[in-house]
């Protein structure tokens, strides 16, 4: 009997996108269950009682939580397909370093760009650009962060491409001006079906942000 794979997800979540990409890179059939985060399902609360967050991968009834942990779990279980991490331990540590950097530096500061205004927003804009710059340098002239192989760092970061328009519009800046190499890299990633079929339209994400700002009385 084949594997039973279920993904508890939420369409605009960059963390959920990471897992969608990894599952598609490996050609794994899975059932996606969309969560309403304002009214979480009993399944989500049962499968991720600690954080009560998506994504959660449920593999043959067993939950795996935290997107980067899920992506690495997928790579370790479905070994027969293209690896998402290098085989060399040092190169693996390097990939994990930059995936962890993305987790620490991009989401929280990016959120401040659309969730604030005035001086706080201006400071957040400068900070998020400052946090993208080391990634621009790390990428350099490589095709992907791991060189020719699409992998963990690309999967960690590319979901935020679907938020670029929202960030640029709310923060009044231009990613192509600030980080041209990252924009070129993002377009290369979008040529992969695993990515283009996992990321929502940038304008749909922007509309979602505008709705969220209204709901949180942030506009
Ligand atoms: N470190 C985790 C973050 C998941 C997360 O923030 N999930 C959000 C949706 S995306 O912003 C979530 O589930 N929020 C609901 C809540 O926090 O109550 C990961 O990498 O999987």
C-alpha cells in the first residue's frame, strides 16, 4: 500500500509553500487540507498541539511540524528522487545555515513592512532590504543557492517571492533595484513546475494583505 500523505496548509503561507514545493520536487501524491486559521480544525490542534500552526505533514498518520524540518524529512524519506540537500556534511551545514537565516531574518521583518506605517514601516523597509542583501551576495552568479542544484535554501526563500509585490507596494521600494540577482534567481525558480504551481499570484497575496490590514485595523 502506498504512503498516505496529508498536508495541513493555508494558501498564502510561505511556510506551507515550502512543503508544497518539496513534495512536488519529489513527485509525491498528497492530499491538501486548507485550514481556516481563525477557526482551527481539531485535526490541526491534535497534530500540532505545541504550536497549533500550519504546515503540518501527516505521513501515514504521524505528524511532522515546522516547514524546514518537514522539507528535510521529505528528503530523507523519499531518497529515490533528486536530493534537496547536498550529500557532503559541510555543504549540508552551509545550506542549513542559510535556510535558518531566511527563517530568522525575512518573515518577521517583512511582516512589519506591511503591518505598520510611518517611521516604523520606514525602519522595517530598510531592515528587510538589509536582510535580503546578504542573500544577494551569497547567491552571487550561481544559478541556485547550492550551485546548479535547486535545493533547501531555494525552497526556504522562493515562497517569499510571492510576497515581493506586497512588500514593495506597502514599503515603497523596488526589489529589482535593491537585489537584482535575487529577482533573476526567483524567475529561474519560477520556471520549475514545483514552484510555479505552489506559489499564489502576487496580486492575490497583495489583496489578502489589504484584507488583513483592514481586519487588524492597520490601514
Ligand atoms: N516556523 C513555522 C512557522 C509557521 C507559521 O507561522 N504558520 C502560520 C501561517 S503562515 O504565517 C500559522 O499557522 N499561524 C497560525 C497561528 O500562529 O495561530 C514553520 O516554519 O512551519
